[in-house]
C-alpha cells in the first residue's frame, strides 16, 4: 500500500537549524532557532524548506509574547482573521482553551483550518502555554499528499477535477449556537495542487466539507465517508506530545489535524496565529 514519497530520514543539519523527522511521512522537530527573534533570510529559507519537506514542524522550549508570535506568522504572510473566534484585542490570535467547563474542543475531528474560506489559511502556528496536568492533549497530523497518492488510480481519475463544498455553518453554526451567524461557504477542488511543491493533496475534510458537487447526496455521502476513513490510516500520520513552550507550525494545504480531548476536566491553553493563504487550484 505504501506508494508515496517520503522526505529525508535521518536528522539533517541545515546551515542554521537541525531537522529531525518524527516519522517517515510527516513531521519534524526543529532545533537551533529562537522563534521570538526576527528570522534572518537564511533561517526563514530553511524553516520554509523544512515545512515543505515535512508538512508540520515542531519547536520546543520557546517563549514568545503575543506580538512576537504575530511577527513570526507575518514572516510567512499576512495574518488570517478567524471568521468566528478572535481573541479580544488581538483578532489575528485564536485562543485554544479547554477546561472543566468545556463542552467541546476546537479541532476534535480531522480537519484543515477554516477550509470554508474562499482563500483558506496557508499555515497555522500553535504555541502551547499550558498542558493538561495528568497528560493527554496530543495533536495528530496526517499527510494529504500521501492520502491522495494512495487512493487507487480509478478513484483518483474520478475525483481529480471534481469540487466539493466547504461550509462554515457545518462547524461553527452547530458549535456556536448563536443562531445569527453567516459563515463562509466555498467550493474547492477535491485534489488541490500545492503552490510550492507542485504535488497534489487530498482536500476534503470532516470538519467543513458537506458535499461533492455534481453527485447525488447518497453518492456524495458515501464517497466522503470513504475518504474520511482513508485519511485516518496510520500510514501517514504523526502524533505530537505537547509541553509548555512547544510550537507546531503546520501547512494547511497538505495536512489535516485532530486535537485529542482525552484530558477532561483538566486545562489546556495555547494561542494560534494563522497565516493567510490563496485560492486552492
Ligand atoms: C486546531 O487548531 O484545530 C487545534 C489544534 C490543537 O488544539 O491541538
């Protein structure tokens, strides 16, 4: 079954950073950089290369103010403002907060961030402040190039060129229950081509995608369910265990993620800064 490209395997010393893969298919830990300081052009190029090679990159023991966190995001592009949840005084920051009063957590199902937007975010940078006192609260990430490449050829031929609807109301309408929200809704290709790597990635997700255009409801539901099961295969996943000061930077164009809520009633708290993206093609 394993028919997808894997990135460089052993730890690699770039000029300014060390990159250590977490699994053969996705994820790498980056050492040798202080994210609170402005990146040199060389550091930026190397972090960007590590992200393109590994899809999600992790940093340990960082300390950033909100302004430094936003500056880090801005190094990679304009900041995205979440259509529903912005932090008071910092609309570009999303608080990731769970405690004994939570009825749900952000990102409990496999998804890519805010894919209901016409131009969904390119990447997200989550900085964890507080982890659950008795453990838990990991985040899973999955490689959507591999998900696309491991579909059988007849299925890829059928889906390539088709589009699906991503509806914000499906996620935020149900969770928010405010009743008056107008949430973004967009149509995107089922296989999108990554603007940096040129590779195709599967781009439907259980958080936002509601139907495949041009199919009967029953056909669309069956195919989406099949794809969601496929996305969950262990072959192309990694699991990140957070500590205070950990940072994860994922590329929303070629990954999905899921926040594991296995620590109720304990508290987990972090800030996410999200980098704006372009129209999926
Ligand atoms: C999210 O951005 O979907 C939340 C991820 C997490 O809390 O681990």
